[in-house]
């Protein structure tokens, strides 16, 4: 019943009683509410929360905000009753539904010709909101053509689809998100037309809103460059070379594992940074927090690489150099994050680089690598003069067993050096030294020693007297004790860092410096002392 018919009935039909008049009033109020709420733009055309600014700089090959309409873009309807429309809320939109029913539609919005620079790679991006697509991959796509003829008012020429780095997706609400930078590398120096293509069916009729379509040069990020991996992988890309598993977000970090269910699966997966501009610095360093667990050999299976010529696509398209980390990565005993240490990138100062984390697994063994707080910044890394992780052997350390049959050894499974006088179900008196090689400290000042250690199963009263650190300036001919700032509590297997142990000046500036760990125990009590990640640094 229309509003006019209601009015006429109220005016000319006096036979209606008060009850009927009351009903008419209710109907009139309902109709007015319908007009107020649905006669205007409905929820699919609501003002979005501002996202990215329409312009960051003026250095754009193409910038169309759609704030005042379609600009130099044209629309072409191939199929269906719907079409691209301009919203008063300053974006363009497309909805394949008619009277709330999904309909078959194909609609294009196409740019004017754009000539891309030949000396750099361009990228395209836009802000969008997408709702109710059952398959957005087929419903919303991006296309380029080199031979489209705009004077012909139909789709013509050869169009090639380009794929976003991150797949387009339904948004959780009408607040717009950014598509991310989509590479146009294949079109360097060419004149192209850019198109957004919308397709709907009865079962896949989504709603799409778009603004801030930009084409610009891809520029390296500048220092400091940080990616926390709190909610997304940011400007990083993931490249899957082998296997079905890929780097992906998990809580507040990014993670890769080839272990699925109860199976180990073979994988090769790269987590690759954007290009990083080091042209304006003379020193640079990299660090990140991570957890490495359950690998066969983390030195091979969890590695860091740098390239001067990688731009996009397969890692095999570029030259990569394996980067030495301050401490070799080793399997952790818990999921607690540890810092990688400052990785020296100074040899790449003056260049533009890309950094990658490369993960490997096999069907026999698949580890897990979790990463967060990735940071590249200007500066000189801590000068690591000497490093020994004790992850496989005692390295260049030597042992000197003065009393007792037990000696220092490496627990290769748990990755630490170990000394204990407990054997054959009893304590045995021991004095055992674990001695470093000669370390050249010529020209070095402000030298420090640090290491991780835990002590357990001994008498707490002897904790600091039976587990000590000694220094020598004459290749071990004589020794002098130095205090260890931090000891573990002696009642569990939790590792703690010993702190920065300052090497006195009389031991620096020489070539014959050594240090040693001295272990004591008796027939009455014998603790276990476990040590790893020994560092001498400046």
C-alpha cells in the first residue's frame, strides 16, 4: 500500500473507525522510517574510516583518489544491469545484486594510458573494502593492456591479469585496507592501461569500494627499517620453493614449520625483506628476536642471506650471500625468544640490499622457526672478538683435568659444555679447567666476556666458590680470578646470562690472552655446570 493511498483513504473513507485510523498511522510511521533509513545510501555506501593518505608525495606516475568522480577512468559494462558508481563519500563502488538478489555482471573501470618509467620498477596500489564475496579471487581482479583502444566503447585488445603480492580478501567491515604494492616490473618503459574488473554471479555477488589508486616507483625502505611482525608480515614477501607449508603469522610473530600433525615435510621457504637503502650510510647492522627448535642442523636449515640484485620473484633469479651470525643458531630448549645478536652489514654500506631468512626441512626432520622484531639500522655491531656456542664440540677450547676422572665435555643434543663430578651414582672429587685458545687483543680496549650458564644438583653454599672464571695474560702460565656478576639459583636447569664481565686493562692490548672456567667438587657434593654462548666482545 503506498503513502498516497493511505492518505486518500484517511481523507475520503469516513467509514473507517478509530482503530483503523490508528493502524494507518502505524503504517505511515513505518513507511517514513523506511524512507529515512533506506531511501538514502545504505550500509554498502557508508563513509569509510580514513586509511592511507591519498598522496604521500607528488612523485606519482598515476594518482586517482576518486574523490570527485571517475577522473580519467572510464567504465564499461559487459554484462548485467549493475555498473560502477561514484559515491558521495568519495570512492567508486560496485554491487552485483539487484533487489538483494545476486545477478550475473561483468564491469570494468579503465584508466587513461599511462607511460611507465624504463629505469625503475613501478608498483600499483589502492585502498578497498570488499564484502560478501564467496570467491573474491574470481570476483575482483586487476588487469593491464598495452593495446587497448579507448575509442572503441567495448573491451578490446589483449589484457593480462596481474596478481597482488597479498591476495585480495573480504574485509571484516566497511573500513578500507590497502592492497599493498603490486609489481609492474614486466611493463618497464611501456604505455599501459590499468583496469579493475568486477564479476558477479548469483552465488558470488560481492560489494566493492575503491579509492586512492596509485602508480609510483618502487623505492627502497630507508633506515632504520623495522618490522615487528605483530599483526602482519608488513612489506616482507614469502616465497615457497618447495613443499606446501609457508611462512605465516602466528600470534605476534611470523613462523615457518614443515612439521604438520605428526609428519615431517620437505620444504624450502624464504622470508624476504623489501629492498633496503644503505646508500647513505657507512655502517649498518641487522638483528631480530627468534626461536629455533627441532632442526637437524640449524646452521644449515635456518640461515640469513643478503642480495644486492634481488627485486622480486624466485630467489634463484638473484645472487645471494650467506651471512655469518654472531652466534650460530642452535636448537633452543624452550619457546622463549632470543636475540640473534647484531649481524654486521657494513660490507653492504653504499648499496641497496635485500635480506632473506631461508628455511629448510626434510621428510626426516622439520624444525620450527619463529621470528619477530626485525631491525636494520645504521651503526657498528658489537665487536665480537671471539665466539663459541658449544653447540657441537668444545671448539678451540682445551681441557685440563687436575683431579678426578671426570672432564669437561659437550652435550651435543642439548648444545652446551658440561662438567659434573657425579658418576657411578656418587659424587667424585674433581678439579677441571676449560681453557680458551689464545685470543689476540692487540689494539682492543673495553673488552668484555659474557656467557649463558646454569648450575644444579650441588650445595648452594659452594655455588660461587666451585664455579669460577679466570684470566691469563701469558697464555695460561699464570691465572687471576675475575668475578662472575650473575649466577643461576642453583636449584634448576634454567640458563641465565652471566652478565658483562669486564676484562681488566692489564689483560687487553696483548696477543696472549686466555680465559678459563674452573670447576671444583668433592666426594660429598658435586654440581653440574653447563655453559653455552661464550662471547668475547669489545
